[in-house]
C-alpha cells in the first residue's frame, strides 16, 4: 500500500513534517479511505495517526573558556582609521581622474605613492596640488616652446664662433 499522499496531506493538516507522521499499522485500510482534511483530523483525534515526539539532542559539557592573544579584541587605532578613510577616498578620486583621461599613468603612480606617504591631508589638498601641477606643466610647455629656438640660436652662434676661430 502506498500511503505517501496520505502522509503528505496529514503533514499539511497537522503542521508537522512528513517524517514525523506515523500511521497505526492495524488501521491502514481506514487511513487509506480518508480523502479530505477533515477525515485526517478525525483519524488523528481517534489515535490512528500519531505524531512522533521531537527528538532532543545530547547536552555537551561547556568547554572552559580560554583567554589568549586570539581572544583579545582591541579597537583599531583612531589614526589608522583616519588614514584608511582618507587613503581610500583619494585613491578612488585618482582612479576616476585616470579613467577620465585627466592624468596620465606616470602622474597617477607618482600621486599614488604620495597618497601612501600621507602627503595629502584631504581631497581638497589633492585637488589644489593637481591644480598647481597643471599650471606648472602649462608654464613648462609655454616656456619650452619659447626656449627651444633660443637654445638652437645659441648652438648656431657657438658653431659660428668655432668656425671663425679655425679660419
């Protein structure tokens, strides 16, 4: 006899798992005829369907607690927390600038080193530093354009003076 469906129905009606339900072996034909939920409730009241008791578990002896270096919880140093917050913020900002193409990889690596060395106190200081670098670069570029012809002119003058001395 297959009573799997009856067990399923009984477990739903009685609110326990299928494994907790046990049928009285001498009343199986009556259980097999049960179709509705009310039939299952009646069989339970009559004692033909039994719910197995909840199994307990063996009590373990409580282990003696040990206090060692691994058990001690120490708060992280406040300075270290500040360093971590600032560093992460600045690195995130740098990465954003690099992805936008505003700084090249050389400057990126240089700035990363400076962040690690705690060169910048805050994001505002980093922005200020970047602004000064950009101004310096623009000035260098402008100065470089102006100085190149002067250097070439000086070289030409030197070569002319050498030729004049030889002759």
